[in-house]
C-alpha cells in the first residue's frame, strides 16, 4: 500500500474512518484483502442497515457505490476489515497534553554562556532568572544549574486548552501566536513519545527546534514545545469499491476483467457462488482506487515511529530541513556598495572587495564541483533600510538559498526575519556587536560572539599559563579592555593572584624587574589594546627578558594586535607573545601570495590593507557556504573549515537559535622567530 505522509503529521489525533466498533459479519478474501460482507434482507434500506451495523451511510456508499441506486434482496455489501476492525467511537474528550514544567525548568550553564544570553534565549529578563537563583547575581559558571521560569510564567493558549474540562483542540493559527514552553528531553524519550506526551506532532517539534534531528535527539537537551498542536495524518492509500453489474449475453469473466481493468481471480473472489455467468444475474466488480484519507496512526505506523532512526521520521526531517533540492544555488549579496556616490568611501570599497573575493570562491567551486550551477546576485543596499525592505519584496528574492547581509544591526535583523520565514540562510559576515542569532534559526554569525571568544580565551589561558604569575600593565589614561575585567574575575574564581603596574609615561625596566621574583614564570598582560601601550612598554619588557635569566617571561595580547604585526612583529617574537583573534593570515605563506597575485590579475589592483582583509573574507565565506550547499541544503550538516584568513566551526546556541562561529585563532610569536597558530 502506497503511503505518502504530508508535512502536517500529528501522532495523537483520534480520527477514525468509521464510527463503529468491530463488525460482527462474515469475511471474504478478495484480491488478497479481507472484507466483511452483509447480505441485504427483504425490506432492508440503506438507513436500516446503517442503524443495524452501526456504519455511517456515507461509508456504506463509499465502498458500495451501486447502493445509491437502491438495494435488492440478496445483494451483498462489502466493508474492508482493516477500516472497521477494532475501531471505537470517538471520545468526546481527547487526551490531555502533559503540562510538565508549568512554572520552571532547569538549565545547565554551558561554556561561554552569560546570564544575559541565557535570558534572551528564553525570552525573559535577567531579573527573572535571578529571582529564582539569587546567587546568579554575582555571576554564573559552566556546569551550574539554573532554574528558569517558563516565559514570564504566562500560560499559552495551548497550555490553557489542556487544562479545560471540555477539551477543544487548538487550531494551527492559534498555535502560531501561542507562547512556547520549554522542556528537557528525558532519558529514553524519543521524538514520538515526546510528541505524544505533549499532544503535538513530530514535524512541529522539529520545526520549532531546527537543531534537533533523528540522530541527535539526546536526553538533557532543552527544546521548546507548543502543546496540543491539533492536526491529523493525511495519507494516500489503495482502497476497493464494489460496483454491481447485470450480466449480459456473451459476458465472460475474461471479457469483464478486461473491461473493468480487474483480474479474473479478483472477479471470481468477489462472486464465489457464481461459477458460470448467467444473463440477468448481478455480478460484483471490485474496482481498486487511490484515495486520500485522514486516519489515526495505526499500531503499525506507531511501531515505525517509535525509534528516532525511523525512515518516516527521517523523511519528515528532510521535508523540513532540506530546502530547494535542485541543481541551482542562488546567492544574494545585499551590501552597501554605494554606487550612487561619485567618491565612494573606504568602507564601501571594502564591501566591493568582499564581493570580488566571493566571485573568486565561485570560480574555485565551479572548477571542482560541476553538479550544480551557482547564480550570484549583487544588490547595492545604499546603506538604506527602506532600500532593503524594497528588495526583500521582490518575488525573485524568495528563490534565494542564502543572503549575505551588510553590517548594520537593524538591517541584519530585517533580512534575518525574512530569511527565517522563507527558510533562506542569512550570513552576517561583518557585524560583531549583536546577538540576534538567538532569535532567527537560519542566521549564521561569522564573527565569533564576544562571550564565546572570552570562554575560549580563558580555556587557553588556563592550559597555557598554568602556574604562571599574572602581571597586568595598566595605562590609567587609556580605556581598559572589557575582557580584562572578565579575566580578572576568572582568575579570582580560581584563586589565582595577580599584580598590576601602572604606566603613567613609560614603563621602566627597573620597575618591571623589581616586580619579578627569581625562579618564577610570568605572563604580562597589557590592559588596553592600543598601539600606545606597546610603544610605552615593549622596550622595558625586552630589556628585562634579555637580562633576567632567572625568570621566564611571556606576554598575552589582544585581537587588535594583528594590525600591528608589520610594526611590532619582531618585538613580539623577542618577548614570546601570544594573542588571540577571530581571523589570521601569515603574510609569508605561499597560498596567500598566490591569492594576492590572482586577485591582482583578475581586478588589476591589490587588496586594501585592512584587518581583516575583505577580499580574503569574501573568498573564505563564499567557499565555505557554497561548499556547504554543494553537499546538500541542510544547515545542520556543517563542517570545520580553515581558510586563507578565517576558520569556521558553526553550531547553534540552542536547538531553536541560529548558528555562531566558534573558531578562535591563537597566535604565538616564539623566541625562535617563528609564528605558530592553533584554532580552538
């Protein structure tokens, strides 16, 4: 039996084909299928048979269309056993959804998470979390368990419906505006059991939690649910109608089988008492048809859905996550090229350079992957939100597979809203200071968010500088990096003491040397990232490192130092310097040289010196996302990538959020005049 499960599958609707209990009738096998049959008695009518058998008149006519023309004494009526076996009358009250976690649920703090980020992820205020976890007011740490209130403790339309005595299923339209509740997957839970427990559907569960797949439905994960999502299973199936036919002179089983497109065996099975065809007698013709029906899940279907690896669940997942499965990849670059300006700014030139690097990535992909065509559309946003809104209203935009955004946060959010509605990947390659990736499931944040950057830094620090004494160099006249305060709090939490030296004019070698104890290892950390603090301190650090053989001295710097390498690179080597960054290139690498030359051949110019270089950023992001879509248009099938300048390791913040890049470069200028890099 051919079956097609549509997208709106629910597993807990109790809708039957008939309203009757099992029929007390004899059975007959016809064409390999069992049928109940009833012999019409004298004076029996459609209405009386319906009352007698407890079968709806429509169901009698459905399988026996000839009955609409009137019934005859001795006529047979047929009913498929599978449709009328063990069916019970529908209950006036459907099962209630589980209302577990009605007031709060538990969240285990992950690496890099902040109180603000957790609150935003669940759509509540930080004060709501602190109210249930007073100690969180002084900070949170990895592994800590927090009680999280359900969204403002407000009950959704769906949750309220489950608490009514007279249960009425909530429509999909009402569900779309209902508030989520959050639940934790329990040991042994499957998608099927979770959907059934909350009276929702597997496909709706996956739609609300794009990070969930048949392969990673794990206990301990938090997912969001709209309970009591009312819909039904729509399926195609093969059925049989029984038509009556008055036998004519010359009819044979063979001739009638050909006329009605049935087999001779099926004809004979439907008419077992008629060995020879006699003119004027009634013959029953079993005609097979395909129909679309709404059914409750059979035991067989439930068996197939019990395990997450079920092919049916995988089919549902693919229908939700694998988009536009064709041979075209359509890309829109919506960037402020500012082509209407006679003298474009450096920033607009950088966006043009990004586009040029992206086209070079397209060329590389085309040379190695010939299975799909790549169509690139560049739009000048003119740095205007109104212009972006106008572009998004174009029907052609809905056919895009990915959209690259400008760097304005409001414009990114406008595009992200559109992308999530239309299942289009939205790539934010430029903006650093926004966290809207929490709200839009198809958004990719290329620049690692600050809190995740710091978490990676602290892990690196603990591993690399274990046992070191920490010495901060502070210039009161310059702003302290935000990271410094976080690092000091991290050190205090681990009972690591640190010392601070203030620099008012310039650091003196004697001042630094007096702060160092013989036989100890020190890591020096400037509290600001500007060029000035390096000018004021590097000579003293180099002098002390050269003279003090009794101490081991290293320095930890900041991402901004990537721009200082041409000026201070040799100094960095001398003082054994480490720093971290979202991107990095070794300018003497052959691959970078080759790219520079190819860029020059293509465009007749070299890339603008910037950090990062936008041409390389365009190439790396283009190569990664085009490669991702070449492998199949499933955003969850990400892979790790180390490019010419950028590294990508995308993961969702939560099962319903967008993606963030978690890759961080750690650069080490060694005393052996080499540069070592690692990606964490």
